[in-house]
C-alpha cells in the first residue's frame, strides 16, 4: 500500500483521480506541463490507475535511467503490445541481469558496419512504393509507411517479403499479409483504465509462416546475411544461451518494432515539411541521397533532411511519454520511489523546455545542423528513449527514415489533405 505521505507533492489520491483523468484525456502534455509548473520537476498524480510520479528534469531523467533502470519495469500494457501473443524479447525482458545479457548479445547485430546493406534494402523498397503510387492522386500515408516498414523489417530480419507485394524469389519466403502487417491492440480497461488506454500495432496470434522460416533456418542453416542468420549462429554455438524460443521472441518483436514509431515520425515529418515550406530543401537533398549508387551513413547523418527529421521528432516525438513502474524501491532527487508506483518521463515536455532548447516552440532544423545535437539539448533529447534500454536500432532507424524521405520526395510532393488527417495529396515532381 502506497501512502500519500511517501509521494512527492501533487494531486494524488482517489479524490483527484477523476478530474486529473479528464484533463489528461483532453490534453495529455498540457496536463503534465501544468503539473510540473505547479509542483516542480518531481510531482505525483493519480489517473485512477494508482499513484504516478512525473520526473521532468534532464539531469534527473538521465540519472533515473542510468542508475535505476534495474529498479523499474515496463507496465503490462506495453509488454502486451510488444509481445503480441508471443514470448519475450529485448523490449519486454524484466530481469535486469537477463536483459543486460541479451542486449550485449544483440548489440553486434546493429553495429555500423551492417547498416549499409540494410539502407540499400530500405532504399529499394521505398523507391518501389513511391513508383507504385503512379496514377494515384492521394495516399493514406501512415498505412503506406506501415506497409513499407513491414517489408523492410521482413527483408532485414528474416530475408522474406510480404505476400502480394513481391514474388519472393531469392528470399526465405513470402509472409502472409496478416503476419506482416499485424493487428491493432487496444489495452483493455482492466490493464489501463480510463485515461491510459491506447492502441498500438503488434504481432497477431497466427505467425505460422514466420515460425516455419525460423525452424527451417535452425534445422538447415544457411547464412543469408539477415538478423535471423546471426541469431541462429548464436543458437547453434550455444543452444542454452539463446534458445529457439528466445529467437522467436526476438524475431517477432523486431518485425514490429517500427510499426508505430516510423509511420508516426514520417507522417509528422511531411506535415512539417508542408507547414514550414521545406519541400524544396528536402527535394534538393533527395537528388544527392537517392541518386547515389549506395547510401552513405556520413552523408545521410549530415544532410539537411536528417536535421529536419530530428527537429520534427523533437516537436512530435513518436513516444511523447515513457512509462515505467517501480519494481524495487529507490531514492532519487530526495524522494522515495515506492514499489508499485508508476514512473513517467515525457520527451514531449522535455523537448519543448527552454532550459534545453532555445525558442522551443519554433521549428528550427539548424539546431541539428551537420548531424550535431546541441550540448545543452543532449540530456533532454530522447525520441528513442534513454539510458541502457534506449532503442537498440535508433541510429539505424534515423538513417533508414532519411533514405525513405529521399526516395519519396525525389518523386512526389506531398500535401496534407484538409479533410482527412491521414491522407496526403500527391503531386509528381517534374
């Protein structure tokens, strides 16, 4: 039982829960911003889900994730959305020793030397998608980008492709649409009552084709240069350290890791490109990036497009709130974090904080010129999370998104539809 006397100041307890939840539903970041302004950088509140503590200071947040990640766990609605109907992978492992060991195993799979072939896959499939739009006047952009994300993940992770979008020649096989695109999971009321319910993509119950590919590759190993090949090699070298079930959990999570973040990030990006009249800048970049025989991480990282993308993700981070639960009590900032308390960090707030970003409400890509993050902003800029559990593929994702932007912008000018928020009108480049 958490006592109110154990918590930092703020509107905690059942008597505040209903009003807090109503405010949060209307304006989540507005609610959290007012909470921090009123009660300070460490404040408590209740939404009807039990006591929650918001930490809203760059130094405290970095210390929180650096020193206390082992004292926290992800809440059930996040674990369920990442697992789907399947087992654990890196993003859902709770035991600190287990996830540290697993991350150490997986880090070599995301080293810089392996990015070039993955960028070539992203460029090829993005060009194919953009060319398939010929004759269309508009597209549902989040849907199209999610399809593209699924195809890139299938090719990169298991060297397969999506049924109906390729013939599968030379690949491990074709994956049915339902397995590649997945289902939309809405956290039920008994997990996240009231203001916390949300919908996220996840793997469906039927993943027979993916499991068959995994089993075939374990039984008759051939290095195809994909993530699964590396995992199978680890398994064959030491079956107890990385079991067949471990491989399935990691593969299925990796296939869906970008289904929420990449469509959200790129849809926001194209809105910003339109709203801030940046189309010509991005189109000029596309001539260099998409016209190159091979993507260069150095060129991509220092490009104007990358700076625009980083700034767009500052103002519209794909995960505006990072959720944790205290699994083992600890102290931070003079406050005792009690077991069972929810612990929130909001990149959506930190990215707009004048302590870290000058003129934070304005769209200024020059903050990230030549691939640099301003020193004052480094502690607060976290579009992919923070600490030892930061997204393991963050660098790869930024480069892939920049390649996708170039492939599309080199062929089309996109304008948000006034009537439908997810629809973008298409105008071919001359």
